[in-house]
C-alpha cells in the first residue's frame, strides 16, 4: 500500500538514492554534458538534505519509492524509482504537491521539465498540466548554474 508523508532527516540517504537513479533515467542524453559532470552522488545527498523540509515521500511497504519537493509556487522535484513507475505512485505524489501548492495560495503552480523527457511530459499532460512554453532553466551547481533547455508546465484548474 502507498502512503505519502513529510520527509524527515533520516530519509535523506534513501531520497538521494532514488533521486540519483531516477534523475539519470529522465535526463541523460537530454541535458548539457556540463551538468552531468556536477551531478555526482554527493550532490544528490547534499541537495536532498537541504530540501528535506520541503519534501514529501511516498512509501510502499515501508520503502521510499519516490518524492516530491516544493519551492515557492514551483513543484520543484518529482522522482519515482523505476520499479514503482506505472503504478500510480507518481500520480499520487503529483496530486499531493499540487494540493499543497494550491492550499498555500499559489493559484498557478508550475514546474520545469527537460524538453527531451518525453515520458514525464506525457505524464504531466495526462494529469492536467499544460505546456506553457520554452524555459531556460538555471540548474544550480556549486558556484553557479547551468542553463538547461526545459518546458514550463502549469497546472490548469477546471472552471
Ligand atoms: C516522470 C515520472 C515521475 C512519471 O511517473 P510514472 O509512474 O513513470 O508515470 P506513469 O507510468 O503513470 O505515466 C507515464 C505515461 O507516459 C507514457 N510514456 C512512457 N514512456 C514514454 C515515452 N518515451 N514517450 C512518451 N510517453 C511515454 C506512458 O505510456 C504513460 O502514459 P499513459 O498512461 O497515457 O499510457 C517517472 O517516470 C520518473 O520518475 N521518471 C524519471 C525521473 C523524471 O523524469 N522525473 C521528472 C522530472 S521533471
């Protein structure tokens, strides 16, 4: 059974593990090489620790299989481990993140998705998010950023 709960610091190693593996699945081949160089295991652990207070995790049978992180009005990170894809976990995490953003008063939640990440784009569109155009996303690295070609997606609520 899937449950979603706020992350705690003890979850950071598992979040980082899920994140690193899923990040590679969704991004390798679609991002500048410069960013790949900076996305070593340490960087996932460091950033997972920084984000833990803004993260909710999905557990199946006590194991963390995915997470969603918010930042302002942005749904910043959504990653699901390969064995849990296609099971509805991602849909539940996305709904959880969207619900929290709306509850915080953000009328038009948004997210960035790498342009070449076809599975994620199809998933967001299926779940009611709309492609609002190109976005040059500044991905943080130590001491700066790397520009990544992305699309901005916005949550369009039914009238
Ligand atoms: C993106 C992600 C969260 C989606 O979760 P998921 O459990 O895989 O999503 P689902 O299986 O419910 O939906 C995927 C949809 O994309 C479709 N799909 C699969 N591969 C595809 C591809 N290469 N191109 C287009 N659509 C694809 C599936 O058929 C399904 O659509 P359908 O229900 O209409 O048949 C998950 O795949 C993931 O974590 N990927 C790696 C990390 C990532 O890319 N994160 C997003 C960063 S913005």
